[in-house]
């Protein structure tokens, strides 16, 4: 008897699809992916279908034709579509019955507002002529990678920030938030499947701060007390449950100020800046993308995840110019796993997308790599 081929439908075939389709091939899972004709992951996909990735009815018809076993998003913009299609096909996916809450930042904040386990800044949608208590943080409603985010100290700043944010907001709406001064930023890498809510890793973020809050470095594992981790674990479970994230990866961003946890935002996908595809594997040995595929196929089981090393990434941008000697050391250091820096020019960046383009190095060691290692 022929073995039934397991087919995973991947919504989108851009750069974010690469680790998914490559891992699926290792798992002997066939991939059916939708995207533009020039999609970067196309050559690695078993069955490629040229399509508008937001054409739900067409994608549904193709998935039904191939009798797919699971649906998975490849990027932030496809998470909601993937959840809708999974629900229509009665396959594992994030909750859309009660409304998908992991893309629109205003919806996230509205739903989180009643939780006791986590705090958050005051927030509202921008209204022309409204008077705000400065400083405020201005955000595009549904962007990622710190695009369309800036701080405003007065009305002139506000109007400029709103205009910038609207460029990255799909519907032109803009979120206004209270500025949370001080503290440290973290992301929590999660995996959810078959009613298992597992924290994969705690990531410490280094931010440029105002005006654009660019992430200029990430380190795993974060230096957190066990007591604080327990508080974070409770908050993570509440947030995932409240926002309907029940299947696959989740990248949850928080800020901790005087041991109080503040919710920033969440994505129903793996963390960017190589957090999901490299840093987590280096620091834990946990196969994050295999787990995500297993979640989409309804076969994920709880696993004990432990730290096995320290890993991190530094971006070669103007904000890290003070680390020039460390970047020089990385060219020959044994702890340097990957280095994409092409020259000594530290470029100014205003979003995470630009920091990635400026070059970076990734490390793996028995301790957190800092300027002391240069």
C-alpha cells in the first residue's frame, strides 16, 4: 500500500518561507506554496502556485484539490489569512471564531486591557485635532520590523510621525501610545499546539531608544530571575489565550520596568532578525521550525526545552558604532557563527529592516558576547 503523502500549504513564498519549506523537506513533508512568480523560495517548493496570497477562495480551492494536511503562514502579513483558511478546512490553526487578535495593534491592546497578569501603556487611535499628553509613541496599526514607529514630543513631531506611520498602515489608521520610559525590552519565543503552550526562549533586546526604537542586538538566554520568569510565564499564557494564538509560533514583545511586565505587541510567527531561524536553535538545540510544522499538522507534543549555549546577533549600524572593535574581532573569533558585514561604514538605520541590510554577526558561546570580548 502506498504511503499517503503529507502536504503542507504555505501561505506566501518569500524569504520567510525558506526555513519552513527547507525543514518540511527534511521531514518528508511535501510543500504547496502560493506567491508571486519571482518568489525567492519558489525553487525549494514542491508544488508552487502563482497566486495573490490574499485570494482566500482560490487558495481554498487549491488546498482542497490537493487535500492538504496543514496550513502555515510564512510572514506577519499572511498570519490572518492562514488562520482563516485553516478554519475553513477544519485544520489546526489560530482562532478566528472569536476574531484573530495578533495583527492589529489596537485590537491586541483592547483585548489585553482586562488582564491582571500584565500591564500596558495608555493607548488610543489617532484623531485629528485630539490633544495628547506628550511624549507619545506613534505606530502604524499593523506594520512590523519597527517600520512606521517614532516618538513625538510636541504637535509638530506628532503630525510628522502620523504621516510617516500612515505609509506603513494598511488602512491608514495610527496608534498613539503612552511612552514607557526606562526598563528593558525582551521577546518571548513561544510554540503552541494541541493545547500545549510552551516557552522556547527568553530573548533580551538592545534598543536604540527614541526616536525609532530600533532593535540593534538580541541575546539568548535573557538574564532574568526565576521569580520574574514565573510572572512572565503566567502573562504569556494569558496573552496567547486571550488573542486566540493556539497553533504554531508566537513572538511576544514585552518591556520590564521595576519588575512590572508591560505588553508591547505580539506576532503569530517566529521572531525576525534570525531569532527564530538561528539564535533559538543555537541557544536551546530546539528545532523551532519542525515544531511549528508539527503544530500545523496537529501532531505537536510538549517538550522540555533547556539552554545549551549563549547566542546573539549584533547589527552593523550607526547605533552600534561604539562596538567597532568587537565587529573587527568577529572576523576571526571562533564564537562568530555568521558575519555579513562588508565594510567599516556604520550606516544610520530607522527600522529593523534597515539594520539587517547594514550587516551583522551572529555568535554562539558559553557566555554572552559583549565589548569585553574584543
